């Protein structure tokens, strides 16, 4: 397992930009070169023949240990690895912070679904907070349902991030 000391020997980390730089020359790279490559939206760095996501290395670099839980990017930008943009969340909190609605969701917004089995066939607004299913009504107009959903998410601080999104779609 990689230690903080080993990491600091190989790489330097700029907490204000979130970038890592190689401390020593490596095959094909000079000291001072930015480390990392894009992998599925995240920055990955190969250290001691193992790939690590940059946000996990930033946590190790700053706090001396790998994070126990999930590391979330507060601003939802997977490439922004500034330590001020990283925090530990549980699975439920991290899921709420996602932009993606569930599979089969036609509204484009998490919390708004089309209730086709309902005889009224309306857009239903609901989400789960602290293991409680909260229901906020059914609407004929999708845009109205989205407005209600955004307002209720703000009211209940649905997003664990510091800034609630105005338009979730």
C-alpha cells in the first residue's frame, strides 16, 4: 500500500490547482511535468506500477491516509482535484449529488418521473431523504414538475454540495 511519504517523494501536489507534478525525471518525463491522464472523466496517475485516481492521491497527500469512504467532488467536476473541492460522503449522499437521473427516467431530472401506470398519466415529483420517501405531487406540465422539484430540493437541502443547482436538467 502506498504511503504518504512515498507519494511525497515521487510527486508534489498543488492544493490550489489540484495538479500533481513529478519530482524526479522518469522515463519519457522530466521533473516538474504534470502527472496524470484522463480516464473516464477522472485524472489517474500511475504510481509504483498501480493506477490511482488523483482525488484519492490528493487525500492521501494532505491527510496521510487513504479515505475510508467515497470522495466527492463538491462542484461535480471530476477533474477538479483541489483539496477544497473534495470531501467524504456516504453512498446515499454521493448518489444525491449526481447529475444523472435513474435509468428509464424520461424527464431528464432526478426526482421527476412520468407516472404512466397512474390512470392520470402525470409527472410525479418525489425523492428520498434519510430513508424517507417524500412525495410532492403530480403535474401535467413537465416544466412545472421540474420547478417544484428544484424548489423542494433546495428546501430539503437535497444536494449535499454547498451550492444547489438552479436547473437540474
